[in-house]
């Protein structure tokens, strides 16, 4: 199985979101590592704390501190637990409609960040669903890529089928551009369909689906 590194040109927005989550996590880790020093001292100057971009300062982000685990190990454990959900259930399907509760494959940190970003959108409910589904797709893609040398053909097939089914929507949402999606489809089909003739027919079907989503 040839590993495909998706560049995600339209995924620049996604990288910005991941950067936001990373900056916020770094800020929280910094605060926890310095919390004992801060007891009884006046409020620290802005120069002593990591600078957070303006985008990372919505009220939701500040409020999220109350629900974060109290240790760095706790946050890492949450991230690991969320990743393991995808590993155990690789065929998690896209969520339809408003997301009212945190999905298991989304960590608490990710959930708070996604909600904070969604609230800046004109249609926050729809945006939250879009962001959650994008995160789900990326986690499934990363798991599939990590299994390049795995002998678990069944799990690779489940992942490949789910990713293939979701690719047209990712293109429609500008999470992938068409050339990237075509390259990814070709690689996924090798895991999804073992028979070469059946794979060629399936490739035609997926090509039509992709063309329809790109034109919409």
C-alpha cells in the first residue's frame, strides 16, 4: 500500500485550526507548569506568558480552562483515548445534523477549540458539524497511513471504504482539491477492492462521484 501524503491546499484552513489547538494547548501547559510560582504573586506581565494569536482568544477558549485536565499527562491521555476510539471503530461515519455532544473520537481539548472556532462563524451549528467531520476524516486518514505495513487487511479495508465514501464531501467542502483527492482515491482503492477488474469498475464509480462533488 503506497502511503499518500495529502498536501491539503484548501486544508490551509485546517492547518490554521490545528495550529490554534496547538497554541492553546501550549498556553495551558505553560500555565500549569508555572502555577505554583504564581501563587501569592501579582498578575504576571504579558511578556512572561506565551503570546496567543487573536484568533485563539474567544470567550469559549477562556472558559474551556475549567474543564481541562489538571496535568499535562491528563491532556495527553485524553488525546490518546480519542485516537483509540478511531482505532477501535475505524468505520465511524460522518455526523449528520447539529453536534450537541462531544463525540468520543474528539478529545475535550479538541472539542473546546472546535466549539470556539465554530462560534465565530455566521452559522455556528453547521460549522461545528463541518469541523467535527473534518477532524474525523483526518484521524481516519492518519490511521490508514500509519497502517501501511500492517497485516490487518480487514481494518485497512474498512478505513479505505470509509475514506473513499467521504472524499467527495471533503472536496465539496474544499478540504481537498481534486488532484489530491484523485491521488488518494487511487491508493485507497488498492485496499478497498482486492480484485483488479472490480477495482477498475469501482474507480470509474468513484471518479464520477468526485466529478459531481467538484462541480457542485
